[in-house]
């Protein structure tokens, strides 16, 4: 086994979920990630915890069969919810043998399925959880990389000094945390403002998401105004969506478009009332992630990017006296901020063309 796989497993256990003796652990993984699952079981055994492996979240072939055979009238599966209710640690491993496996499942069906599973999602988020990636060949192919090149890319991004990354990102946290308003401008296509007043800014340094590499918060739901062109594509429900355009008034999406698979975007926005509002604003700060791979777990952390998510706001990013956005979906989309772009906090430019104010080469 590649020693980097064992290192990956140890980072998950030691840094991401703080594994303890007696923990009940669910490892949710596609069979193609077996080597990482085995390495995790070694670590779990050494710690005296109790593992079970499922492929419910990432087993797309059986999910496709189920969804295509169903009638869109889904209820929350109580036995699956019961499993998570008895779980202390939930580890999800992304990996695939076919990244477009669910591309022929109707978007309305997938939205109904997600709504039925929202209580399970909420319960998972109450555990010590981690979402990570195993470098499977299908994911390498999607990233247009060789398998070996993708392995190097993934493990370079995962197996790193997370304390040093935390310190770098903390500069941005200290700018955003006391702020009232933030403005994102990029070219002639993106100019959006939102209030983040009273909402905490979190420093993602490889805990819940591995790799980490972003700082993020939640906008106040009714405060978002303006328009955004997300000029980097995303993969959702096995489909590529490109050039997503959203226009906001009083926090709500009032107009939208996409150059490709607009119907998928429409179904996301129609999932529920909260799906038309932003639940997250994130600033990518991990410059070891230096190329786009069609994998949001990595792409949203890229340096010189900003991402926004329609749908659910994470509870930890909502201030005690503020309202959070609730939805069955959380779909991230990315804006390239490397050229002709600025981030303003309370009227002050804190990033220009991808360079932060606290970096040496910032151009006043």
C-alpha cells in the first residue's frame, strides 16, 4: 500500500475527527476507495473504536437503480437515520468508477430524494464528521489528469502542514469576523453585496473538509443584492453546469441562467424556498490546489477564487441572534478572482486580482 494512504488515514483520525476509543464510526465509501478504507480500519482498530463501512452516500450505481425505479414519493428512511443517530464519527470518502453514473436520473427525482434525506444530513452534521477524497481513476479522468498525476495532486493537497495553513488563513478571518458588509466584484459580470454582520467566519484547515483551505461564513439571508456570473463550471447530479448566472434581490434569486444544463440549475433552485438564497460565502486560500478538477471539495479551496452556495447555511456560521438559511441542498459555485477583481470589506479593498492585503505583493 502507498504510504501516503496511511498518512491520509492518520490525518483524518488525528486532525479531522479526533478519533477516540469507543467511538462508533461510519465509513461511507465507494468500493474503489478500498485501500483508504483498509488503512482507516487499521487506525480505528489501534484506537479501540468500532467501525462499520457503508456505501450509501457514495455508491452511485445502486442509487441510480433505486431512483430510476422509484416514483418520487420518498420518505426519510428511519433505519438509516437510526444508524447515524448512534454514530459518533462519520467519514465520507469521495471516489468513483463513473462520475456521471446518475446523469440519467431526472433532476426532480434527485431533488425529492435529497429532501427526504435532509434529516439524515442534519444528523450527520451533528457528529464529528469529515469529507475527503480518494484518488480514483474516474476522478482523475474527470480532472483530465493521469492516474499517477491525480494521486500526487490529491495527496499533496491532503498530506500537508495544516497548522501553517490555519495561520495563513487566520489573517482573513480577522478581517471578516468583525465586518458588516462584503462586496465581490469581478469584471463586468459580477457585482454582489451581502451583510455578514454578526455571523462568525470559520477557518477551514482540514477538519470537516480534507483538504481544507478556505475561510467561510453565511450571509444574512435577505441581504444579498446584485448579480454573479460563476465562470468556473460545476458537476452536479452527474452533469456539468457552465456559466451559471444568478441575480439577487432582497436575498432571493429572481433570475438565473446557465450555458449548459440550465434545467439542472432550475431544479436545484426549485428544491425548496431556501434553495433560492445563499447559505455560504467562501474565500479560497489553498494555493497548493493550483488547477481546476471538476471536484468542488478541491476547486472551492483554490487560491484566487470565491465561492457561494445556494441553500443550507451551516449552523456554526450563523450568529446567535441571526437567522440562518435552511434548505435540503447546498450547492457551491465558483468565481475566478485572479484578474480584474476585488473583494471589499466595509468599503476597504482586502483582495485585488487574487492577492490579499496582508501579502507582500499587494498593490495598493
